[in-house]
C-alpha cells in the first residue's frame, strides 16, 4: 500500500510504500498529479501554485535587462514607436510599479526583445528565455 505521510500542518513529508497501513493513519485518495507541491488541509488536497510574475518598481524593472540591452533600448527609443511609448510610460514619475503579470506589459517586453534580436543584441534562440527571465522578475 502506498500512503502519503503528512506533518501536523498537513504538508507532505514522505511516502509510505509497504504492506498494510501505517499506524494512526487514515486512507485518503491521493491526488492525480503528485509532482506539484501539495498540502492536505481540512480534508482536502491543496496544490500550492508557484507564485506568478511579481510587481516591481520602474527602476527595478530596468535592472532586469542586461547593460547591453539597456544601451540598445535607449537607442531603439529613437526609431521604434512601441519601445518609445513603453519606456516613456516607465519614465513617467507617476509610474510607481510595473505589473509583470499584465498581458500588455508582457507584449511590450516581447516587442522589445524581438527588436533586440533584430539588432543582434539577443540571439534568436535566447529570445524566449530572455522574455521569461524578465517576466519572472528579480531572483527571489
């Protein structure tokens, strides 16, 4: 018999895989996808979702880009209206946060990285990874 071993708070701490049933245990149907972080609370399995993209300040957002990318973005402001508009909004003193989960912000990041690919600052094969790293925010 396979059984999940939980601590007092309901966090999965192990797995019992042997004959019979562990002492002081209750049989509960395990979840379908045990690869995700799980917690058993009030008789139900809860899947702990990883945190989504964070919200950062404009200055913190700029530092998600490499130095070479920042220099290229400054030059691209002169020729690309999308980048100019996006960066102008970030430079506005009324802008206090950049919501990296916002689809509009993500589209602007994609547009900027695509332009960085066109200029040779970012390799085409690295573009998706750069977008993902920027949207993920600073290392936590």
